[in-house]
C-alpha cells in the first residue's frame, strides 16, 4: 500500500491516511497480546518489534481501552499479577510471535 501522505510503502494501514483502520488494527493486536498475558510494556515492545507500531501509539490505544473497559482491565491486571508467581523464577516468558509474523502483516 503506497501512502499518499508521504509516498512511503506501508504494510499496515497508515495512521495519517487511515486512522480508523489503523487504530482498529492496533486494538486487535493488543487483544492478541492480552491473550498471551502481556502487560502494557510487554505489549508495546512486541508490537514495536513485530508489527513496527510505535510504542506511543500502542500505549495510547491501550489507555483508551482501559478507560472503556475499567472492570475488565482491573480483573486482567489482578489475574496476570497472580499468575506470574506460579511461573518458575528461571523461566522468562517471551512472546511466540516468530511463527505469526505473517498474520501481523495482513
């Protein structure tokens, strides 16, 4: 997709040209991160690395989702924080996005 805003080729929707579809895509990717029990920082890092989405955009969309779904995020933070101690101390959880890179580019 060629962006008329700056004549660059984009794999994902351009935030300047297609703000609604771009935000919806980020929201969808955040939801996928939630399924992997990631916190906001882990999600922002993963989307930056695997989907080339700037962390400030991810965090902005995450915060808006928190505002709209306070009860869900309160329960989510509690569940994720109580889930972490059961993981071994030597085990570091890394997102398994390597195999799913193709999905993120659609």
